[in-house]
C-alpha cells in the first residue's frame, strides 16, 4: 500500500482542521493511502517533519495556511528525491490555493491532494538561502502578514489583514535601492517590491494568468517607485491591484528575472510567504527551477 505523510497545523483555519481530521483521513484511506498524521507543534516544525520523515513516504500532504505550505515545501527541498506535495488550504488568505486552483472545501481539496489532482513541477525561490514557495516582498504592508496577532486572525479571518494594513499606513517609508537582475540594473527609491511566482498576493489577484508560469525558471518582479505626489503613489498601487500594464505616474516597474540582487542603503526587511524573512543590506533572490512536484487542481 502507498504511504502518505499528512502534516497539519492544528491552529490554522481558526482551529477547524483538527475537528475535520477523521474526515480527511477517511478521504486519504479511500484513495488507497496508508496515512501517518503529524500535527505541527511549533513554528518550523512542518519543515523539520518534512525533512526528517518525508523521504520515507510516497506522498506528503500538508494542511494549514500558506506559511505551513512554505515550511513543508522548504523541508522537502532538502531531500535528494522529494515526494510529490499536496495541499489542503486552511489559512486566512490562502494565496497559493488560488494559484494552484484548489477548492475551498477541505474535503474536496483532500480529494485533489490524494489523487484527483494533477502532479506538476513548480519553481521554488531562495531568499538569502531561505526557501519560499510564492513570494518574497519588502516595504508597504508586508509586515502585516506576520505582525497581525493570531487571535485577530482567528476572529476576523482575511479582514484582520485589512485592519492591520490600514493601521500601518503612517509607518510607510521608501527604501533607496539598487536592483540588479539578469544583466540589468535600476536605482531608485521604492515603497514596495515583490518577487513572486503566484497569481494572488495578500488575497488580491495581482498578476494576470498568462504572465505566471509556475515552472518557467522566472519570477514576476513588481516594484512601486517613490512617486512625486501622494496621488501618484495611490495610482501606482491601484495599477498594481487592477493588473494594469502601466500607470500614468510611472511608479510601477515590472519585469521577469531568474536572479535578482537588492542592495539597500540600510538593512531591508523581508516577508517570505507571509512570515518574517530577515533583513540584510544586500539580498539575493534565486529561482530554483522545477524544484518540487506539487499537486494542482484541474
């Protein structure tokens, strides 16, 4: 019988995933899997479980938010021959679920992860050697994901991020940067930047479907330059949200790249997959093409 490791975060989805555990295990069993369930105990435990146990199984499925998926995927990356990875999204925002076309229903997502989905390669990213699945970002609002209290997330869900984002507006300041990528360079002040391999960021569909190819060896890079006025800043972010090809202020910069180096005038704090990613004055982001096999919806 095929063996499946099910790594789940008991705190995700306002704790509902623990109550649905018998139902999810039943789905896996009916699909022909002998399943071992592992509830994470603390931050980083998903990566440790995937790294230490994943090689013994034919498939790994994780349940939780995007942070749980990021941890488990990072742990599997350390294996010589990682098994395919499935995902049951249970978090507050679930950006990766949108990109992977996964259903919102826990049961239906488990059906996809256990056999109804399509196994496909996916690029992974490294920020200063630390892996990420779908985004590395800096600047405006990026601290919201990891600074928002867990009890507020449980109570308000995605609305919690909006509330925390509004509260952070007075603290937004630009960073003076030199950005080097694939033989090109830009120097300017930027309020925000993201290196991504996803359709949805922070619950907003920020990139068009035809621009995002999950296994092409390229990231989508978006930078919001410091504009001349507050109105220009607003126009730049609005162009980002509306997926406009350009904005009248010239605040929005977009390109694709496989390797990007950010050199800042001060340590640059990062968010990766919704968690704090450290801060450095010089940061390098590298695409690891087709690093994992992930199970997507059809």
